[in-house]
C-alpha cells in the first residue's frame, strides 16, 4: 500500500511540473548614442549625422526599413543584414531650409528584433534664421480711431551674423514706421505708429525690413490694428489653416458695442457654395457658423460681407487669411 501511494505521488508531481524550454536565439539591436543634439544651426543648407547600431544578439539582425517622421529627413543604411556582434551605420540627412525654432525629429529603424521591432533615433536642436524679428506678427491692439498707438519690433542678427543699415517700408498710410540706429551691428528697433484717423474694424499692412545682411537681406511681416465701432467682431478675421482644399469649421461672433438690438439680414461669403448658419444668441449678440470653409489659396484677401439692419453700420467686411500647411 505504501509503495502504491509513493508511485501515485511521484506521478502527480511529474504531471504537475512545468516543461522548461530554453530561450530561442534572437537578434538584439543596440545603439550607444541614439540621441544627437546638433545645437544651434541656421535655417539654411543641411546636416548629416551617423548613428552606429550593433547586433548584440545571437542571430543576424535584418533591417526592414527606415521610417522618418518628417519629409525633411533622408535616412540610409550601409548594411541591411548585420551578423551577431557586427555593426552598421545609419546616416540621416536633415534639410534645415524652411525650419525654425526647437526641433525634435525621429527616424524609426524597423527590424526583426523581437524585443524592439521599431527602434527610434532622435535628432534635437534649435534652428534660427540669420536675422530674426520679434514679434513675428505685430498687433497694436484695440485703438480708438482718433488716437495714435505705438508698438516696437526688434531686429536681431543671430550667431556670427551682423546687421548693416536697417530700413523699413510699410504699404499702408494707416501706419508710420521709424527705424532706430543699429546697436553693435546686432540689434535694431523698428517703431510702428498708427496714423489716425483709422477706419472701423481691422486694418492690416505689410512691413518690409531691409537688414543689410547678405545672407538674409530682407524680412517681411504683417502689422495690424483694430478700431472698435458699432460692432465687435470676433475674431476680426477668418484664418483658414490646413492643406489645400481641406474643409475647416469656423465661427464669427458679432456683438453690438452699445448693446443695441440688431438683426443680421444676410451673409455673403466670397464663394456662393459656402454654407453658413446665423444664430441669434440674444438681441445684441449673433453667431455666424461656417461648418465647412475650404482652405484655398484663392481665398487669401477675400472678404465675408455681413449685412445688418443697424443704420449706423449696415455692412461689415471680415477679411480672410489663408495659411497652407
């Protein structure tokens, strides 16, 4: 009887035991320096950097593809198949033209490494223009029609760049510009002043600054001011940002500054097939909804015409600005 119990106990322990399997050999992608900080560069030309990867596994590492997260990156590799213990170089070319500000770009290495089939290589740094202006767009705020408002742009030469003679021109008589002398060939101030009387609503102008720097001889920006009138229109202009032909939703809010009751009689977009809905929030406030405005270059500078029953302001023109991404 004792022998039988011993046999049964032994059989049970064998049946309940887990079968141990040796781990299968696999490739393992390693990179000692997957992050490259290129520091501060100008927004011209391009840079290249080599990332060295190593196969720390026991099976050949196969690189399927290199997937950049931005069209400004062009990656290539020296070897698609890396033997155990071997290395390969991945060269990434970064086109700097048209880039500005802090950068963080990624290239994903797609491979047969089971632990990390998509391995990221990082490029970080700061891209600056040879000459820059701050702010990039100058808004002088809400300005009474009969008053002069003042604001300032600062022109700065980056790095080893220098400024020459700085001058400025604006394409509207609604503004006056004054350029101060350059300081240490590095800084200059451009003062913009409204020239009253200004019309009601938003007044915009293009400001062109000559820098005297051969690498970036001129800069262009937009100057604007808003003169309140019978109505407050928010936003003062319709910004259409997106891909060419993309449809975006936008709203306009129309409020009587004196809290006078009014009605919107008609809304006339620049294209006849643009639909809109007029919603009267209360007697002195109205909302105009555009559920599907097309992002088209041809709409830049066009206007939405709003007709009201208020005798002091029967017509409101809202400008359209278009930014294609």
